[in-house]
C-alpha cells in the first residue's frame, strides 16, 4: 500500500492540507491517511478528515517526534504539512514544518491546494557561474542543451524552461508565468549559513505548495537547484 500522510491539526490549515494530500495521492496512485497529534481533546480534526473521506489516526506525544515516526512508516511515500503564515509574511513557515523538512528523509509538501491532472515542466536557472557559452546565442545550441538536460535528469517533463538570474526569484517567476499548482525542489536538508538559500527564498514567498525532495548533500550545490512545477492541462 502506498500512502500520502496528511499531518493536520484543529486549525483552519487542516482543510488545505487534506486537499493537497488528496491531489498528491491522485498523482502518485496512493491513498491518503491523516494523522493528528493530540495536545488536547478535540473532534475538529476528525470532522474535517471525515468530510474528505480520509481515515485519521490520533497519536499522543511530542508533535515533531510523533510526526517523524509516522512519516517513517514504510508505506508512506510522502507527507503534507501546513505552512504557518502567508507568503512574504514574517513567519511564512512554522517551526514544526521546518523541523520536519530538516529531519525527514521522505518528500514533504508544504502548503495548500493542488489540482488533479497535471503537466510536468522542468525549470533550470543559469547563474553567472553556470551559464554555458551559447547563452548569448540561443540559436547555437541552447535548445539542444535543454533537450539533453531533460533526457538526462527529467525525462518525464514535457518541456524545459531555461532562465538566468537569481535562482529563487526565477523559479518563482516561472511558477507564476505558468500558473503552477506545485513547485518541486531538491535539497540537502542543510540549513546552516550559506546553504539552502534557494529553498528558503521559495518557502518564504511561494503562494503555491512546495514539494521538497531530500538528496545526498554531497551531490547538491546551491547552483544545482532545479525547480519542477506542475500545472493543469
């Protein structure tokens, strides 16, 4: 069994988290299960899950510890958590979400709504350090470069969007231009100074859900960030 785990509480964030989890399940051919870590007796989470037809498990204990344990279950292929705050707000991502992002080895989606049918588009942003010589002359092979990139790294994508400039800003620009429903970023889970700058920038400003895929930090660099977005057909 493949399960998308929706971490919900009794706040208004529970409904968009469940909607997002249901959308991700439709993309991954999985079922959805909600989990609520009880800090006090409440029926709100159960009622919200019931309206969506999603089974819910209630567990007790430290929130982060419980959610990490639930995410690590073998059948869980990814998790969905709510972001506290709004894009460009003072606290756009809550403490629990950040801790889970740093500590889980499973893909984790942060934020609200996602539609069902989707098209996958890859985004690659060139910086001054990574731009190839043909960047000023696209007719000299940039299209072929993009096709080779897709063939090697993202063959499921229907197209590639090549941009130059600050990576985080350009990923958000590409998502906005495409009316994207989801941004996907790989990252090394290293939030020490000078690391995960792109991830933090996008987390703080994105108005759509973000799926973070943990990768081996030895093979990840800031310039390697590739945003992959999904949009309705």
